[in-house]
C-alpha cells in the first residue's frame, strides 16, 4: 500500500488530505464521513453540504442505515457530478449469498441514483455462533462481491468486522481478496494483530469508530498529549489512527467538529506518544464481537 501526498489528488476536486491507494490502484481519502443514524432528509442535506464544504469527499453509508435515498437527495441538492464525491456502501446480513448480494447492490445503486460504488463492503461476517457453515456462507457471499467487481458495478470490494480467522477462511476460495476491512479501531482497542495481517496481505484497515463510544474523550493520558500538542483529544485520537496506518470514518452532525476531525494533517505524534496511546487499557467502544452477531 502506498500513501499519496495531499498534492496527489487530481481525480477529485478539492481533496486536501492524504490518500490511500488500494491494491488495485484505486485511491481513497484517508478520512471519510460516516452517515450512520442520519435518516432525516433535511438534516442529511444540511450535514452532507457542510461536510463537503469542509473538505470530506468519501461518504460512507449502508443498506442497514436506511438513509440511502436521503443521501442521494442530499447529493442532488448539492448539484455535484458523480466524479466529485466518493460513495461507500454495505450489504446487510439478510442479503448473504452470491445472487442475493448482487441483487442487494443493484437496489442500493438505484436508491443512490448511481451506476457504481467506489467501495462496496459486506457489513458483517456470518457468525460462527449461529451458523455452523459460516465459512461457506461468507465464501458464497464473497463470490457475489467478486462478480460485482468484475461487472464494473463497484470499483473496490471489501468487508467490515472481519477478524483474521474470517479473512483466512475467505482466502481458501477467494479469487480476489478484500481490499478493505472496515472495523472498530480506536485508542484502547488498537487491533494490532489485524493491522499487521492486513498490511502483509495488502488490505487497508478502515476504522469505523475511531473515537469509540466517546468515553475516550475523557481519558487523562490522551488529554495530556492533546494539551502538549495544542490539539483536541479527538484530533489526537484520529491522528493516532492515521499513524497506525488506518483510514478513518468520522461521524458528527456538528460542523465545528467536522472541521476539527478533518484538521489532523498538520501535526504528528512522536514514538513515545504513540506507545502511550497504544498501551491504554480498553476505555470505551462499540463492544460488538463479530463472532457473536445475532443475525
């Protein structure tokens, strides 16, 4: 994987952040904007417009968020051409299997009024707790993802919440391995084993919850680093994620915090500061084990 500098952004207008190049050559911004829990259409239009004006170009949604149509209308209201923004979507658990995942993608494309997704992800692996044949289910779903990629309906394919054993199982039958694994990753939950696995196997790790459930923002150790850097605790947490080699999906409806979360490219954490954050105990997260998902 090769990180592009902020100057290397000719593909999209106004991008002023680092980019990550996927194994297939596709470039994605290192920080994107999450739309989870934004379902009201007027709010979506305002939030999308504000986020775009701040500088975000990758917008992350999912079939399970029930906001694909709201996002489509927000994009239309902003008057953007398709090349001016990047769409990432996810297939929900009820559409597992080769044919089902392809049909689900078509439905989502229709809702978002686009011919392709820049990135399309499996939202959750089939849980080994519920499905004795979880490997076969995941492999069959992934075959559908590979077909979507070959057909040009998606520019890049990946997964969410896959642990290393899920990825190793997928490797047995996959012709194209996932290019992205979007997972929970934040201070106190550093996912070092998965980060190393993905690095060796040319996958980008994308942090879906880089601030956990918000309790991290009260952490005294990170606060001390933030004071030293003259940055906010959130900015230090996000910068830590970048320096771990992850891409980030930040989420907020507040325009001030949008800007704050975006302004993380003008400072670095030294080795001592990185180590201190790496060694924090668990201090608040989403807390869903992919092997325990109940659907």
